[in-house]
C-alpha cells in the first residue's frame, strides 16, 4: 500500500531523514520506534505531504501511484489520514464542524452524534477544535476525525503520549477499529504508528517494527522483540547493536 | 411639539457643541449633506413597499411581510415614519418625537445616557432630529417575539439624524432587532443615530443591530446604556457590508448591583471601508459584570477595534476579547483593548490577537481532505460565528443569516 524509497527529507534546509526505505502492505501495521529528535515526526509529515517537509531525494508511492509531490489535501482524499501529536487549536471552529468536514459527502447529523458517542466526545462537539483539550481529549478528537474521514492508511504520531490509563484503552480501541484489527483476514486498512515508549502496543498489535535513529532506519523486526530490547538497553543499545 | 418638553439648557449646550470635533477622526462635514427630505406617507401595511426596498430591509434582519413574527415594528424612511406599531400588550413602539409629546416624563431620560454636547454629531441630532424610535416594555412584560426597527435612507445625499430611546421597565424583557440600510448601494449619505437604553431593575434587553449600509455612507451611532440592579443588556452588532466611514463607541454603565452587559461585534471591512468601533463598560456597582467580544475581518479596509472596561468598585468582573483576521495584503486592524481598574478587588482581563490565518490551521484542515479554499472558508466561518449566550433563537438565526450572506462575498 505504501512504499517509501530512499527518502531524504529536509526541513528549512537541514537534512533530517536520510535514504529511508520501507513498505507497508495492505492490512499491515508498522511500528516505528525512535528516541526524541530521531526524525519520526518529520518522516510522517513528509508522507502526509506538508510543504515544510521537503523531499529532496527518493519517492513515496501510495497504491502504486507516486505521491511524492502531491499536496496534502490530495493525499488525504486518496485515503491517507494522520493523527497529529500536537494538533493546532482552531479557534471558532467547532468539533462538530470539523467532524462534518471530515465526513465530506457522507455528512449526516446523526452520524456525527453516533461517532462522537463512540469516541466519548459528545460533550466536546460544541467546543472549539483542540481549545483547552486535555491530552486524552486531543487524541480522542484526532481519532474521531480520522474515523469520520475513514482513510485506508493512517499515520499515527505518538498516539500514547500524554494519555492517561483510562483514555489509552479507548484510544487503543479506536485505533483497532480504524485498522480493522477485529478482522483476521482481508483487512484493507494499514497504518504506521510512531511510538517513543511503546505503550500503545499493549493495546494495538503491530505486525512489524523498525527503529529510526539519527534520521536513518537502524533495525527491523518483530515489534515485541525490538521493544523488549529497547526496554533493556535503551536506544543506545540499538546503535551499538548495528555496529 | 417636543419644544415643550425638551430642556432649554440641553438645546444651548448642543448649540455650543455644533462644531465640536469628534475624535478620533473628524472627517465629516455636516453641511455636505442635505437636511431636507422628501416626505413619505405612513403605511398601515408596510408589506406594500416596493420589493427592492423590502429586500434591502430584510437583509438587515427586518421583515415586513410577516409582522406577526414580531412583537412590534418601527420603520423609518429618510425623515418619515412609515410604520410604527406594537403587536403585543405591554409594549410600546412609536416615534421618539411622538413619545416625547405623549409622555412629559420622557424628558427625564432624554440625553441622560448620551450627552447632547458630546460632539458635533450628538449636537446635530439634538438640533435637527428626524424621529427615531421609542420602544418600551412595561413592568413585568416579556416580549414574546423580537421588536424590529429599521432606519432606512432612500434619498441621495441625505443626513438622517435619529434619536432612539429604549426603556425596559422593571422585570420586563425586550428583544430588539434593528436594521439599518440604504435603498441602493450607490447612495451617499450620513446617518447619525443616538440610542439611549434604560434597563431597569431585573429587566433584560437583547439588542441585535445589523448594519447594511453602502460604500459611500458615513455613519455615526452614539449609544449609551444604563443598567440597574440585576438588569441584563446583551448587544450584538453585525456590520459586514462596505461603508465609507463608521465610528461608534457605545458605553454601558452598570449602575445597579449584579448588572450584566455583553457586547458582541462582528465586523468585516472591505476595501474603502474605515471602521472605528469599540464597546465600553463601566462597572459602577458591586457584582456587576461585563463581557466584550469582537471579531474583525479586513478584506482590504481599515478597522480600529476598541474595547474599554472600567472597574470602579470592588467585586466586579470584566473580560474583553478582541480578535482580528487579515485576509488581504491591503487593509489593517488596530486592536486597542483598555482595562482600567480604579480600586482593589476588580477582576478585569483581556485577550487580543490580530493576524492572518495560521498556515498550520489551514494545513490541518487540508490533512482532513479539504481543499485550501474550503479550509479557509471553514476557519473564517468559525471566526465569525460568535456564540451568544442568552440570545433568542430567532435573533441568533437572523444574525447567522446575515453572516452567511456576507460569507459568500467574502470568500
């Protein structure tokens, strides 16, 4: 579904990601581990197509189509969605309006209420987007928007950061729904989950994992094994392991 | 007629103030406008007005086709009162000059909330008044529907000087929608509107004013509000259409304990428009509260958005929020929030922000599949939709309609 080939990304003239390649098949979930400032968010933002993240080499293919230079809204309409770690506050715009926008032509008042109920967000529908939201509310709001958008492929940037124990289980449940984890076969949704701590993997199963260090991929393998190794040796261990 | 009840001293003060400059920008020559208007006949049934006029009037929130939707209607064209009637018992709607003749006591209210010699515009309204409305709710009366008033200018080059007095007697409730408009957008003219509001003990007034002027109009409203104990005054002002120059600074005085005032303004300045608009609340009694919210958008015009909260006694609270959005390379927004605490124990705050739409917000919406234009439209629509607590649904819908109509032009 997603193929990233020899991708190099610059932000404001500074190279952050160097020659990164990976692919994610239909129905597959890839976990991307990495310490702070390793370039994880940069990679996600570039895949989504935000102009600040400039691809200087390599390409991104989505369902076989080269999307490297497509604008963000086109990628979204092709079926790519993103959960922001720190989404902006949009003053004046209500959550209800935002969910309606995500639903597009499927817009329907009843659907909005129903989705909000599932996300435990009904009381937030009339609040301004992300204004004064707690950590858990931000994640639930992001996921509610994504569910309304119903993308084939989701980029999840630290879905477990700033979320308490009560919320993380709901967040996990919502991600599992998005990624059709209830299906044993014929899943059509895929995802890329960034996680620094790995907490979300207690709730969401990833098929494969890789470690991003200093802008490059250092390790690929089984998510639980890699996570166990990181827990034992830290990310420094990953660097040593590769040498 | 009104000579009988009008104070001689006020007249003299107005005479002295007839050339008194009106800061901040004294750019209007009163003598450039005609003070003589053609008379228009009274209409028992205002729905018989020409469709074009009705449409312009409707755009400013005043309906003439279904008066049953309103508790009362006042319509003035140029200097003539075309229609004035209350539809509900306990409410009075008439020309303010007629009221002044009918009620000698009204002179006790005349120029009490606004000074006759404040500037040359108030002086002009005192010296050459052309009606205006008097709306009153008797004690305990709750208006079921809004009372509507329209001040309309049909004649080219005319000065229309109105003096409005609104009195909500004790424990009464009044919802007013006022629309101001010109017959055609080519019209040049001057509108001076004095509005004095008296909100008595336990009374509530919601006042929604939609200005629908024209690119060559000069407009100088002068409003004062006096709110007694437990009284509530909610003002919603919408001006989304071009106007050459518009300056106003309505001032509410909370003179009774636990009085409440809220001012909401939604402004859009197109190229060629200069607006200097503020709201001021003076908290003079314990427990009184004020909230001022303004949203200003420039698409090429200039807006000065002012706000002023004065806390004169302890245990009062006020908040001022002023946000401006610049949607054009040209045009500017100058936000001037002022807080004045004169004693210990006042709680006054403000937040002000002026800028263009953050790129990050546009991209956020684009990541949800919206095109850039649609993302901007959603953000602008959200920016303009001010939540108005306590506004009756009909007025809220009217305001929303005005905003939606201008949105299409805006974007």
